[in-house]
C-alpha cells in the first residue's frame, strides 16, 4: 500500500466521494485488512451485487485493488483493499465544481453518521427511561483538544485501534454504540 494516492481526474473524485463508496472505504480502513465483496456486504447489511458494483468503480479509479485470491469451497474469493493510506485531491484538471462535489458528498456522509448515531443513542436512552432502568450505561465526552499533526495522527490511530478491539461480539458483552470525530477546527484568532 502506498502512503498517498493523488486523485487527479473527475472520475476518480466521483468514485471516491460517493457516500456509499466512502462507507466501503471506511469499513476497509477500519478492518485494517482486505475483504471480499461478500464480507463487505455482510458487514454493511447489503447484497453482494450492490457492493460488487461499487468495488469495481473504486478499483477502476485506482482507490482499491485486488490484493489476493483464495479458493474457498471451489469458488475463488477475491480480497480487496485500499491502494493507499490516504487520498488527496489535486491537479490542474480538477476544477472548482469537482471540489464542490467532493465537499458535498463528504459532508453528507458525516451528516449521515451523526444522524444515525443520534438516532441510536436517543432511542436506547428513551427505552431505558421508559423501562425505569437505573442503568443508563452512557458516557459523554466532548472536549477541545490542542494537538500537533503527529499527535492528531496518534490519537486517531489509538481511537481506531480501541474501537477495533471491542467491535466483535463476545459472550458476556452488551451492545454499545460508539461514535468518534476528530476534526481540525478553525485556527484560533488571537
């Protein structure tokens, strides 16, 4: 995997900025390992045909690649993963319209994540209150942090690893919802 891939065509930007494809890319990044179309579809609760269509678009754009195959019960399983750790939109061919498409799609994706998290948490708390449960099992944390670029990257890695550590259901565990956003804010005006 490369450190960075530059997206220089409108086709690449459209492939990358599609909200559904961003979900696939996020899933692959969070897994930290290659996955088959079937595995991705199962994790997203989708049908494999839909995922296959989007994987092919991402592959054509050079954003994911087939990294290995394995025979499973007589069927060749194809494993896909990201071509780079990060993607950057650059180039003289990229006009303001393409940048606006990307911005719009990313903002929609973040909004969807927020809305889904809000719905999950409000629903769970509402049920507990209606049941007169003394166990709310909620932890809220919101802080402004001051980080260097290296500290930002480190905290992001730690957060992803922590979530990954607890994402598999085990005996004796309860289902919890976690949502994390780490975002550079506007520079302080002093």
